[in-house]
């Protein structure tokens, strides 16, 4: 992905409802926080209570933009070049994890969720804002257009049932609500938002 372009377009989006959702998702997180696929670092300024944020981002063009955002971040930030499917951290080393528009793009979603589960402490939370598979005709079009979307938008899948996958990975999804992604078009309008809690080992 082109980090400069992502940053430029995202800056406008962040002033809208997306930015407000992002802030309310992460501002209350405390302790050691892991953000997977941190992109260019749009979440960093919102970690008001975290004692430490580890921002994992495998795309160099995206990660290169993160240092510019660290100065405005209230918590200390460490940037790590890694993929969510293979996190270079010990078991049970984080209090919370964050994924904003990332679980649509990871290569192996089940493996990424297993890794997030592994590195979270008991009762740790996975905080999500993701676009997901819709219903009826929307889902049919998502299936049809998925190959094109993946090809042109960094492996982003239109049709993943991410809430079900999070539940299968050993999380309580009672506080993950189905929502509409603000300002989006039909194929990426269905979303999930909220907190999943690690429940099993
Ligand atoms: C749409 S961007 C979202 C970036 C950021 N989370 C945000 O909200 O602005 C998707 C991000 O997921 C990252 N990504 C893709 N596959 C990944 C993987 N396997 N592990 C971790 N991050 C991944 C991409 O490099 C990209 O930065």
C-alpha cells in the first residue's frame, strides 16, 4: 500500500465519524496495548490511558509514516515489523489488542486471531472496528467482486464473517456490535465495532 496516499486520504476521513469511533475504541485502553496493522499510525494520538503501545505494521511504506505521529502520541510507542499471523511476543504479554480495518486483509485470519489470543493476558480484550460480510444481495456482490478487491486493495476481503471468526478463536463477542461503517459505500458498509474478551486458553 502507498503510505503517503493512505495518509493523505485518511486525514480527511479521520476528521469524520470514523475518527470519533477510533478514538472511543482506544482511548479507554489501559496497560500494555498491541495494535496490529497500525498502518500510518492514525490511532496513536488516541491512546490516552495506555502505559505502552506496540504498533505492529509489516508494510514499510505504511510504517515509514508512523514516526511522524509518535510526537503527538500520549503513550510511549514501539514500532515492530511483523505480521499478525506470527507475533514476536511472549504468551500473555498484553492487556489489550486493537484491530482497525486489518482483519479483512491478513492472509490467514484464523492464525492471526490465534496469535492475538496467545499474546493477550487472561480476560484481555481485542478491540475491533472492521468491515465485514453483509447480507442478501450485498453479500452476493461481495463474493463476486472479492477477487478484484483483493487484487487492487492490498488483499482486503469484502466478505469475511469476522465476528464469527473472533468467537471461534476463543473470545466472548457479547460486546461486539454490528454497525454501519460511516461514510462508506455498500460493499464495505456492514461492520463490527466493540470489544471481544479472551475467554479460553
Ligand atoms: C486498511 S489498512 C488499516 C491501517 C490502520 N489500522 C488504520 O486504521 O488506519 C490495513 C493495514 O493492515 C496491514 N496488514 C495487512 N496484512 C497484515 C498482516 N498479515 N499482519 C499485520 N498487518 C497487516 C496493512 O499493511 C495495512 O497497514
